[in-house]
């Protein structure tokens, strides 16, 4: 066996797709590995007038044409990727390397090309890309979560500072207020309805009660809950709150409707039963419902919709008022922020108190602005909480 035959035998046993070309680029020989990678036999390749272009994916043919021109010109290159168009219609990734060949006298004998199947490498590269993309998404989500927690921490620090101030103010106001109330009651008992200024007494009494309500809300906003959770029926609780707000709704000529639907019974609870701090839930509902009535126009409607799942209760309060301007929406839960400053109907503590009470029970409050068609307040709470929550 001569040297030429030995080299061919070695190349034919090579796992990679090997080919030898004449100086003009025409295929001289190709090993059997071409059939494993492309589906075409060496004989079929030798019969091709434009080898190897029929074996190359369409969008990569111009790249291979440039490589052929470089190889004919005596150039060399290494590990250039392209797609192989397999006979069965599938495609695989391959990488080609090429270099010129010459004999012992230095005469140009053409060039050789070695093509390696790198499909697995591309699959790993794609998996790595998807993994990096997933990591980036996780980082973004974690960053957003950290920002949210930082925002919540700052809010809690602000509430703690305000709480210390408000508790002191409430305590200092309550002491003289009790004296004023007692003195006023004594003064009022000595007057008769015939007195010229008797009609002012109701106004004074109402303002004293308003001051007392404000100090009470200050305490509620910051002090730990003292109530224990108990089992009760939401229908009765909501009915009680609707009755409490009835004088306000009648004065404003606003109708309040409520409905319990989409309610699901659990193993231990009927469809509309929960285990929560009932007094605090009533306070939340009263604050939200009062806001809805006050926001509604005369002749308007406020709708209360109650639904329960196995582990969650959701209460939606919807009004048909003018809605909340976008510049105010982000500040609605801030303590002492109020959109009612002109009407003197509140100090901006109702929603802050409500959110604090809801979060203390593991729940949340969300306001969806429907401007100019009102707003919807969604109260979401766990169906059951334990006494240490």
C-alpha cells in the first residue's frame, strides 16, 4: 500500500467529515462520515457540480462560498459555524476548518476541509442562553422585591415615627378633652331649648365627638391589636355596617346594596363564615363604606360584593362617584392625606387605619381607580387567622 492509500485509509476512518479538493476547488475525495452528517453518500457528493453548497442551509451558503474562495486562494481558517441541510429535511450545526495542501516540492495540491458536528455544542449554548435569561428574570424579580421591601421598610419607619408623635398627641388631647366634655355636659344641663344659643350646643357636641374620633383613629393606626379572632358570618357583619352607615347614606341620598355570591364552604366553615377579628373588619368596612358614600353623587349607588374561597375572602366596595385623580391615587393610604380637606369630613386616617388593620390580619387593600366612573376598593383577607396573628 502506497502512502496515498495509507492517508486515505486514515482519513476514511476519521469521525469528522473530511474532504480533499483540487486547486480549483473541485471535490477530489470525501470520507464516509459525510453520509452520517448529511445523509448523502461520498459517491453522490462526487457527482455534485457545486459541492458542498447543496449540503448547506440556505442562509449559510454565502458564508461557505466565501470560505471556498479563501481556500482556493490558499487561505486557511478554523471552526466557522454553519448549518447542514440534511437529506431528510432536518438541519444540524457544523463547524468547518480548512487549510492548503502542497507536496514535497512545494507545489499546490489543493486544500482539505474538516467539518465537525457541533449540534450538541449549539444546544448547550442555547440552554445556557435560556438559563442566563431565566437568571436575569430572577434577578429582576428579586431586585423588584428588594425595592418593594425597602419601600415598605421606609413606610414602616415613617409610620413608627408618626405613631410615636400621634400617640403622644392623642394622649395629651384626650385628657383636656375629657374635661371639656364633662364641663360642656354640665353647662348644657343648665340651658333650656328656649335659650337663644341653644342650637349651637349640637354643633359644639358634634365637634367634640369629631376630635374624640380623630384621637381614637390615631390609637388604632399604630397600637397592636387587642382583639382575638372569632368565627362569625360575613352577612351579619356587613348588614350591621350598612345599618351604621345608613344615616350618612340617607343624608347623601345614596343607596347601598350588598350581595354575597361565589361563596364556597370549607371543611369547618359555612359558605360565608370566617375566623377573623370581627371588630377590626367592621372598622375597615365602615371606613371604606363611608368614603364610598361620600364620594358618590346624590342619587348614586354603592355596591358591596362578597366572595369566599377555601382560604380567602374578598370584599369589593364600588361607588359611581367621579373617581380619584391619578396624582392622588398613589397617596390615598398615606396617614393624614385626604381629598376631603375642603369639606372638613376627615383627617385622612380612615384608609391608613384600614390598611394597617388588614395587613395585621395578613390581608391587603387595593384601590382600582375607575375615573371618571368611580372607584373600586378590594379588601382581601385570609379566611381564617389564629390568635397570634
